[in-house]
C-alpha cells in the first residue's frame, strides 16, 4: 500500500499502470486511464476525500508556520503581519496541494478496490489477461 502511495500518489501517476499521469489538466482527471483503461470514476462524492486531504495539507502548513513564527518570528522580523501572511499562504498551499491530495486519495481508492478495470473487476483484484 505505501509502495503504491509513493509511486503513484505523490507523483500523480495512474495507480493501475504507474506509467501515465492520472491528470488531464492540473486538477482534472479523465474518466479512465488512456494507457491501461482503469476507470477513475468511482461514484458521486468521491472527490470529498481529496478535498479533506487538501485542507489537511493547508492546516498542517498553517500549524507549522505558526509554530515557526512563535518560535523565531521570521515574518514579524520581515515586517509582515504573521496572521494574514500565514492565512494567505495557507490558502495557496491548500490550492497547490489539492493535486497531490487528489492523487493520494485516488491511489487509496485503487488500493482498496473502489476503482474498476474495464471488465468490471475491482481495482485491487488480480488483473485479467484480456486487458
Ligand atoms: Zn493507467
């Protein structure tokens, strides 16, 4: 599972073939992989997990930035308002982190069998030879 997450989740690769990008645009994923035909669409609301992970990235950044600011005060020393700077940078990190969050989430969905191969078998099942 962690091997799949590292190979596909963090790099944005298709969890089925690992040789092709999962994304057709920065945030968009196609219905199926153009290389191995793994169907990415798993049902309504599947994107919510990716949003939760993305917000988690932003929250983690804000907490770490607040700890750094409270310890060494680099933002205050630079003449910036720490609260607004951390809030704005947290939003930027959340927006930029949505792509890897989506990739990690869909790799988890693949690992636990929520995606389907073209023949209808679960994504965590042994692939059939006709693919
Ligand atoms: Zn693929």
